[in-house]
């Protein structure tokens, strides 16, 4: 197997970043239609954003 060049590494990292953002943004968007009180939605939204930041920092 050939080693990845810098461009391939960048694209691979970008793909992983996009996957993380897509996953969390989908969950965050779904909160908009949830029947929970706004206070609960805001708390959960902040938790999701924090988790997303942690995931992105680990890449």
C-alpha cells in the first residue's frame, strides 16, 4: 500500500471533519422540532456542541 501524500491526508482529515459536523448538526437540527421545553433543548444543544468540539479536537 502506498503512503498517503499530503493532499490525501488533508482530504482524509477534511472528510472526517465533515462527517463529525454532519452527525452533530443533524442532531442539533432535530432539536428544533422536538417537543421538549426550550430550556431543555438549549441544554442539550450545548452538550452536543461541546461533544462535537471534543471530537473535532481529537482529529
